[in-house]
């Protein structure tokens, strides 16, 4: 990385251009003009029109479905910026795909999160700006700075507006307890509960117990993502069977693949809050409200550019 100029260049890939435009509006900086097209055989053809020499570049590209398409497009964009003599390149990844494969939990499997971290750096990223990584320790897969943002303050503002009376914050599995505890603490020390979940396959899960008291209580289920919707639908179901009253869900990443929408629609969820880290398609689950993460990302970009603290955004 060479020294970078005062000028910020913002570029969005095709993964979530609406979020790119929202960040651009927040910052008052236009998006660089780039053409991201396909060759006849489907390969990606990229050309950035603006002069990038020496500028502080931020490439906005969550690696959400279609995951492999969006990953390759990001890597090619990074390479394009590097070869255009950009001063510094930050990969802004509001959703970091492949994060769930972060360790070798059985024989003869890749550590996919490490592979994609290597390719990001190899393609030209000088920094990464991520949001609610599936596992915070993925930061350690990089030897470049990784700024890790949390959607919690943004989602909490809306949760508070819902005026949920004496809520119990629920984690839909044991792995999410740290996040649930952080939400409970921010909600004036709300009670905590955990759903005891067992994953049977990529899209099938079983829930057996609820650890904690939810009978007659309003609950707020928090998680980093909804993928096939199995975990959330099953969690909401068992909570209702255990006597939970109002069920609010707050989730950062709405991956919503496969049967997710049908599962969520059939589940006893009164309100579903998600961020726009991933674009929602035309078909949306019922009772959904999308909360924009653009102001938080814009502020983080500002702070990174001015060499100011990013963690202070969460003090
Ligand atoms: C699991 O560790 C995650 O936090 C989510 O609970 C999980 O990835 C959701 O997957 P699905 O929606 O397919 O059950």
C-alpha cells in the first residue's frame, strides 16, 4: 500500500448496488462509474472509468448469494483498483460469505473462510470492513487491518421503538449467546434464554429444549443471520409452545435462501427486523422491516479515511 490522497473513491459491485447508493448519499460522495458486464461465456468484464491513482478506495460488495459470482466480482474489482494505482483499497463487506466454514471440524474439508481471506489480500485488499462476522475470530485469518462493525445499535434503536414489555432476549443456539448477552445488557439487563438446537444437515435442524424462562413473556430472538430459516422458525415455534407471547426477531443478515420465506411465514413471528446488508428480493417474509446499515457503514468509512477510531462508534 502506498500513501493515499485526500480523495475517497467509492465503488459498488453488483451484489447490493442499492446499499452502495445509500452509502454514497450518506457520505455525499458520488459512486465511481464502472461497467460490470458479462462476456458472452459468462465471465465478468470490468472497467472503471474514473482515475483512481492515489485515491482512498472503498469497494462495497457483500458476498451474499449468488455467493461465488459476488466473490469473483469483488476479487476482480480489487485487482482492477490495484492495477489502477489506487492509494489504498478497503473491501467493504457488509456480509462476509463462506464465514461459516471457519475450522476443520472433520477430516478432508477446506477452511473456506481462510481461503477467501487469502484471496482477498492476494487480489489487492489493504483493509477489510465487515459487519457482524459469523465468527469474530475470522479477523485473525488476515494480516491486514479488519474493522468489525456491529448492527446491534442500529437494530436496537428500532427494537426500543417497539416498546416490548419486559423482554427476554433469546439466542436461537448456544453459539449466539455472546450476541444475545450484548443485546440483553443494552436492554437494561433483560433476561436471557437459549434454544438448544441441533443441526441435522445444512437446512434441517431440531430443537429440543429452551434454557431459561419464557412462559408469559415477550421475547426478542437475535442472531447474525437467517439462511434457510430453519433455526429461526424452529426457535420461534418452540418459544411459542413454551408460552412466549409477543415474538420479535432481530437479525443482521437476511440471506433467505431455499425455503426461508415459507418457513418464516409459517412461524409465529410478530415482527422481523433485518438490515439491508443483503438486498431483499421482491418476495419478502411477512412482518419484515428492513433497517438500513448505510449510515453506520458511511461513518466507519469516514473514520477510516480520517484515520480515526472505528471501535469508538460502539462506545
Ligand atoms: C448459526 O450458527 C447461525 O448463527 C445461524 O443461526 C444459522 O446460520 C442460520 O441458518 P438457517 O437459517 O439455515 O437455520
